[in-house]
């Protein structure tokens, strides 16, 4: 469940490790996408995807709906990748 606090949406059920992670202190938007086969004539999507996308490109939650079944994922851990050494 998400709540609006501190000027942004936050996951009320997010564990403490993620709540304090600076990579997740970004604005986020709900995104819904549909993917279609090129040669389809039905107008129905092959699958659909819902995600909560942060400004830095990280998806906190994701659901892929294939019609007959769906797969849901929730971010459980994240850490920065060290920059390249010169």
C-alpha cells in the first residue's frame, strides 16, 4: 500500500532497509504499458505491464499480465553500482 508523505508517494509496507535507501528517494509514477504482436489483427495486446517507476529508472513494483496468468514482483534490495575507475 502506498501513502503520500513528505511530498511524495511512499510504500507503507516497505522494509526499513529500503525506506532509508537514497536510491529510492526519487519521485515515482505509475506506468501502464501494452505490448502487441506486429501481425495481430485482433487489437488485443500480447501482454500488459504495470509498474511503479522512479525518476532514476528503478521499478519498485511490477506486474506482467499475460491474460491467463500474471507475475508480480516487488523490489526487495538495491545498492548503487560503483562508478568506473580511471
